[in-house]
C-alpha cells in the first residue's frame, strides 16, 4: 500500500484540535485537520475565555499549571496576545459552610504541593471587590490567572497552524473511520483521507469516533449559555465565581459584563445546533443580582450557547485509544477546556512522537469508562460518524 498522504489526521479543528495540529506540525509531521464546520463554530469560540487554575479538579492541576506558563507567553507561542490579560480569579463564599469548604480545599491542595489558591477573609475580599454584597464572608483567591478572547485565540492558533504547514479542511465531516494498511482511512464527502495516526478532537461529537472504534463513552452534549450586558462604569477587575452558585462573571474594558458559568440551554448535536433557555439565563442574572444588588436593573443585550462535551466525572478523555493503535483522544473538556488547550497540543505531540507524556494523564484514560453504557448516539444514517 502507498504511504499515507498525512502523518496525522486531526478530527476537529476547534482550539484543542488546532493546538494538537500545530504542535505535531512543529515536530516535523505532515498534518491535516478536518472540521465538519469551521474553527471556533462551537465551544472553542464562544466560551467565557477563562484562563484559570482556580477550582480545578485535582487530576487537571498539573496540566493547568503547565498551560498557564504557556498563556503568560502566548504571543511567543502563536504570534498573537489572544486578548490574554492576567488577573485575579476569585471564588466567593456567602456563608460559613461555604467558607469552611473553601478553606478545606486550600489545605488539601497544600498537601498535594500546590499553593496557588489562598483564602482571603471578608475584609480582604471587600478591599479587592468593593461592590460585592455585604453578606459575603470571604473567598478563594488565585493570583496570576486571567482571561482571553476565545474567538481571537482560535484564529491565532489557526494562523499559527497554517504557518506551520497544517492543512485545514472546513465543512469536511468524518463519515467513517477504518484501519488501512499500517495507518487509517477517514471517509469524508470530499473523498478518503489516509493518515498514519488519528487524533480525535471532535468535542461534543468525540464519542462518535470512540464508538466507531468500539470504545464508546457516556459523553453528553451541553449547550452552555453566556450573556453580555450593557456598558457600565468600571467596578470589577478580577474574574468572579461563587462557591455555592454556578457563576463566571467579569467586566470587559468596554464596561460590558459577561455572565455565565454553566447554566445550560438546549443542545441539539444531531442538528448541529444549540438554543438558549431563558429560565437558565434568569438564574444567572439572579445570581449576579444577589452578589451585586446594584446590578439588578442592568440590561442584557445578547446571549448565546455553545455546544460542549460533558463527561460524568467532569474531566476529559486525553490519551491513546484503548482499542486502536495509532488513534488518540482529546475531547470531553466539560466546559473548562479553554485554558488547557495549549498544553493538550504539547501532550499529543509527546505521545505521538516520543511515546509518552511528561505530564500525568492516567486519570484521563478512555479505559475508565469500559463497560459503561453509551448514552450519546447522535450520528445519523447519512453520516455514520458525523464528527
């Protein structure tokens, strides 16, 4: 059989797919990235842009710390600042029970060797966030985290990938995947694509690839909602969350507020579509009103929802396939993968080129779902994989 056209086929050209493609190309590999839509169409380009270590699952902490180092030199990495701004991230406690839980987390992280999160009392919280409601009793503070512009970041990684020699094919869904000689053949509407290896970065559709390999996982698609308000005078510099409520809240330089944090709209992955759910938006608005009563009458000017893959244990699938040699997975980032994208690409490059990662990724193995029923069959007769 003739040599495959590409060393690696990356399925999905969102931020994680582009990061993987970029890092693989920089290792000297010939890479093509296939996307059924276009880069940034779903979760990658429409999320809150949080660049945080604060509140991470313990398994993600080594990756998050390594990723933050890249974010602080992101312009050297991709030739664009990506709108990255370093700032504090704060998680507010509204009662003593929440305060005790946050303080216990600080102690647990200290035992694991991490000191990036610290408890601040009520007085220090009010000094840093003077407008916060009087009933708040303290907070977790993570200095040196930040935020970035999601769509600008996707476009920066896209340009960097193209400059490194990556071929990006848009409007090119994967219809079937099968072994071919010593590599893999991916069927698309434009014809077959042959590669030595495949990296599955298909996001909310990642399980369609996994299922085709005989290792389905219980991923579900979620439409995570965000909204933007009218412009206000500056009053908030950190990114704010809450211990007992679902919230991600920040103010942009132009005065508008971004309100999000995980409330879900209606996900329709089989139709490639998501819809906002106004009841959930109302809860987000009420949460902001509880923490900042002066904002009760602020107008919301737009809202949206992006499609993301959610895992039952709230951490992604990262690593080699358990069933198919030469296939690797990086999907299911559960709404908090934006910050991890730069390091995901490094991990994939290490796995494919050197056979191992220097970072601990055992917790993210796809084999952890072996024997669990597949709950996310969203493919159609016309597109057997549709990723």
